[in-house]
């Protein structure tokens, strides 16, 4: 059993993980458990950002096309955010 006890602005945040995997508990927590949480966050992003739960058309191809357009829009927004952050960083670096 791996335990992690945190205290923050919202109060106590205890976590208990039961595993039969051998190894260092800190590594198991940080490399496996936290990575699993990150994977779940990516799934949640797909469902929310790409409207993955809104497949309301009756035909499969229509739903697939809808998700494809949403994925394209999401990718475009991510690229624009990255370019904007890079441009902002360059402006800050150039300013006296």
C-alpha cells in the first residue's frame, strides 16, 4: 500500500494506492499512478474539447466527420496558442 498525504488550500488530500507491483513506492506513484491520471486528463480533453460525447447524428460517417472537424479546430487552436506564447516570450526577451 502506498500512501500520500497532502494538505493544501482545500484541506486534506489523502491518497491510498494498493498494488502488488514490486519497486520503490515513490517511483511507482510518480511514474505509474500520476501518468495514469495524465492519460485520463487527455481523454477528458478529447471528450470536452472535441465534443466527443456529442455524436448525435444517426450515421457513423457524419459523426466521424464531425469529430474530425473538431479535432482540426482543436489542433489549430493549440498551434495558435503555442505561436502566441512564443511571440510573447520573444517580445519580453527583446524589451529593455
